[in-house]
């Protein structure tokens, strides 16, 4: 059983103005690899080649090989107890806002509605000619790199480095962070901006800032409470299973 302060328990029970920001660590116990840290995807420093528009223009097949492998892997993953605890808590407290950097769709699969997805969705693709995006859950894809009916290349409908976040998503998330009483930063290394600015926005406006992670991050010294535990263990304890 994870230990929480009385203050945190009281804020969770009140349930007024709770915002949760999740990162790759939220899905680690579902079997989805994280980006940084021990088994991180980007240990070999290939982020520039795999998660940028320039990398895609240079070698669309190499980028799609990576995204296709993630789509296939994630299609076999299920939401964990942490995703389910957040979904149930959101049902009981409809004003709770869930903001995610993840593109794996596991919050929606767990039943969370109204997820603010800052970095897009692995199971949506976008035509590189007209920019229109659509859901595409085919696993595996029929060809790599996949093409639109118009013949143009399709790209993953995710936000790459150097790209702007989806219209309105950051504004909605920032407004929620400004108004919340309790901000939970869960399973994120807190290094990717502008998402990483959200906890600081909440803290500056007087929210109680809590970090749930298995290790310290640059956010830890700023947090009011750091819970060093896996998300799938801490969240059911904190929010109720
Ligand atoms: C942008 C693609 C405007 C989708 C990703 C200052 C201001 C603005 C921008 C910048 C800035 N400084 C630098 C920038 C540029 C850049 C940036 O932030 N770079 C960083 C690296 C310094 N930001 C951008 O480019 C953003 N765009 O700002 O546009 C602009 C335009 C032009 C020029 C400037 C600005 C776009 C950012 C989005 C990039 N796309 N991914 C995909 O393929 O997935 S980001 C990538 O990192 C993922 O999306 C991921 O979501 C994100 C954050 O990583 P985390 O989720 O935190 O995952 P990570 O592996 O790092 O950490 C996991 C954590 O979990 C660890 O702490 C670990 O301990 C913990 N953990 C592990 N197991 C568990 C656990 N915790 C709990 N339980 C467990 N079981």
C-alpha cells in the first residue's frame, strides 16, 4: 500500500478540480516501452531520425518501420490498473481533466472520455498531400510506407519534435492546469515541452502538485509530494480501484 499525505487524500476525496498529466510510464505496466530511461526507445539517440518531419522526409520507410512496430506491439497491450483507476475516478468526478502525452490510446480503451491528447494518436494517419487525418487501425498495415488513396504518402498523425501541438489541445490543458486544486504528474520524465510546462502552471496558480514516478525527475524538487511507485500500483491505492 503506497503512503499518501492526509492533504492529498483530502483533495482526492473532494475531487474538485483534479488534473492528471500522463506520460509513457503510465503505460509501462501494460508492456509499452518508454522513450527514456532504462529500456527507452531512444537510448540510441535516434529521436532526430524517427520523430521529426525531417527524418520522415529523409527516410519515410525507416520512420514507418518504427511506427508500424509500435502499432503492432501496442495493439497487443491492454490498459493497466492505473488506466482503469483514472477512468473510474473520472466517471465519479466529471470535472476531472485527463491530459496525456501518450499516443497509445490506452486511456480511451480503459473508458476515459474527453482525453486531451497532446501528441496525437498512433492509430490515426494523415495524408501528406491534403493534411486530412483519419483513423486507421489496420494491423499490420498493407504496405510500408502506407499511401493514401490519392497516391500521396501517409504519415502517423502524431506530433513530432519541432511541430505544433493539435489546435486547442494545449490551450485546453493550460486552462485546466490554471484552475485545478490538485495536479497529478504521472509517469513522465517532464522534459518535453510545452507539456512539461503544465505542472509548473498549476503550481504557480496554487495547486497541490504531486508526482507519481518510479524515479526522480526534474519536476521532483518542485512537487509538493513525490510518490516513488509504479503508476499501476499507486493510482488504484490513491483513487480507489
Ligand atoms: C513544439 C512523438 C513548437 C509521438 C513526441 C521549449 C518550448 C517549446 C518547445 C521546446 C522547448 N525546448 C525544446 C523544445 C522542442 C521540443 C522539446 O521539448 N524537446 C525536449 C526533448 C527538450 N518540443 C517540441 O518540439 C514540441 N513542439 O514545441 O512546437 C515549436 C516549434 C518549433 C520550434 C520550437 C517549438 C513537440 C513535442 C512532442 C514531440 N513528440 N513524440 C510519438 O511518437 O510518441 S515526444 C515523446 O516524449 C513522446 O510523445 C512522449 O510522450 C514524450 C514525453 O516523454 P514521456 O512521456 O515523459 O516518456 P519518457 O520515456 O521520457 O519518461 C517515462 C517516465 O516514466 C520516466 O520518468 C520513468 O521513470 C517513468 N516510469 C517508467 N515506468 C513507470 C514510470 N512511472 C510510473 N510507473 C511506471 N511503471
